[in-house]
C-alpha cells in the first residue's frame, strides 16, 4: 500500500543513462509479475536507441515524453480479439509501429 500511496509519475528525465543492472531489475520485475492462468501473454522490449525513442514518442497521444528518455520499456501484448495461443513477434510489432510514424 505504501508504494501505491507514494507513487508519482515522472515525465522528465535525467540525461544520464540507466544502468544495465537497474534496467535488468525493471525487466525482471515485469517478467515475474503474475497473469491470468500464468499465461504471461506479453513481451518486454528495452529500447535505448535515441532515434527509436523519438519515433516511439510520436506513436500515441501520451508517448511524447519518450523523446526525452535515455531508455524505455515497450510492453507488447496481443490484441483483445486474438484468441489463438500463437504469438506475433514483439520485435516485428514494434518495428511496424515505428515505421508507420
């Protein structure tokens, strides 16, 4: 409850890069989080490339802050209408998203 009460969203970032250790800890926390029936139908993609972050910033109405980040974690999930157990390549999904901007 303490984490929920003290949570704050930050949209401005320090210019120094996040350490590999810290980024790995963030990715592991997401990877280890629970899901319905432990299906974990998601993929986490760490993005550090500045040009890619710039293009991702233009993808959605609330993504502009990514342009000022040194790293981001993209969470890729299947669409709600996808009922099969097959998974599209998350990397292909991100590339498709970026190339459409």
